[in-house]
C-alpha cells in the first residue's frame, strides 16, 4: 500500500496566484470606474434651483406657478 492515498488531498495544496497582468487589469478597471463617477459628479447638468426673474417681472406680478394651483403660499418679509 502506498503512503499517500488518492482520496485525501495534500494539506498544502493552494490555489495558483493571479498573474500580475490580471491584477493590474482589475486595478485599472477600478480606477477608470472611479474617474467616470467623479467626472459625472462634476460635469452632470444640475437643476437650476429658483428661476431667474427680472425685477420688472416681479414688480408687476410677484407670483410663480399656475393660477389654479391647489395651494397658495404667502410669504411676508420685514427686512427693515
């Protein structure tokens, strides 16, 4: 009978290490993804916030939105 049985795996059997080229490929893909996400965060068009209205427009009609809106917000300010 032989010393090593074919049914039992050797205790020091390891998975082969990845090659250096494959590792650098994953690092490069990760960096490219990071650059795309950061670039999209800086250059993606953003909502403008409040619309820009001229002083003449606001003096004649200081309202925004449709006249038949279900609610009306009235804001008062005392800046004196």
